[in-house]
C-alpha cells in the first residue's frame, strides 16, 4: 500500500510523539520516586511501551520526511 501523508497528518503524528515523550519521561521519573513494587512494575511496563511506540512513530515520521524530499 503506497500512502502519502498530508501535512496535517504529519503534524498530528508529531503531537502524538510529543505526548508519548512526556509519558515516557514521567514514567521513568516516577519509577525513582515510588516505593511500592507493584506501582514500579506498572511504571516500568509503561516506559517500555512508550519507548516502543516512539520507535514506531519515528519510523512513520522518517517515511513521511523521505516522501517530502522526493516531491
């Protein structure tokens, strides 16, 4: 499937990436502050998930940037 992204779609992906970056930062910071092991585990899972999602978003953005250069 050959899809191209409109500018507003690319900007929305940037917004999502910014939000997930804040989520990752907060989860990692809170891991250091909490003493409950179950909560630490939840925060660690959230940090791992946010990292994977940011990698996916990075891939989407790099494809969008690559298409813009060829136009």
